[in-house]
C-alpha cells in the first residue's frame, strides 16, 4: 500500500512562519512522523511539497498509477483552486485533506474548501497530528476496500 503525501504552498516554511498558528514543528519533522506511522501501519509513503500549483496537478495526474491513496494538505489552495479539486477527483483515488490549524476558527474565507467535497474526509486543527489522524483513516479505508 503506497500513499502520496502532498504538502501545498508555504508548508516548506513550517517551524518558521506564523508559529502562533502553525507551531514550531518543521516539515521534515512532520514527514518523519508520517513515515514512522506509515511503517507501523504497513504502508509506504512518498512526500511531495510544492509552492507551484501546476506541479501539484502534474503529480496528481500520475498518482493513480503508483499509489493507493492521497494524503493532502492543500494549504491556501483549499480555498481557491478548482483545478486542484478536479485533479484530486480525476485520480479516482481515496484522498484525505488535512490542515494543521482549525480552519473553521480562522478567517471566514478559510471556511470554504473546494477540495474537501472530493476527499474521503478532512482532519483539521490537531497540528502535526492532523497528518497522522488522516493517514490512519486513509489506511483503514484502503484495508476495508481490499477486504
């Protein structure tokens, strides 16, 4: 079982940017935690971070040939990108949307997700654990599909 983990724009600056909102944990540390959890669950993960929407779209376009599911933090694209929404849907893969912060406690424009409706579920507000909770749910779903 292989899972593609996509980190959207500005997530490469975690640990440095707006630490009051996003915390002090770096993206490398989050990836390490995800990799450990994936190993515990008997899954493989591949990480992809980009600040360029087209690169994320291209990665998703080839995902169905290599992966069983997608764990994605679309970051700001959550609230702006119909193209990303369509790319997630086009993969045909189960996807889970994750966010470090609780987007529903933030500015009103962050309360709308274009991507959540094409995802299996959404996890938000648990900091780096949002990724782990999302991965757990995704792996459980994939196992049920196989059964």
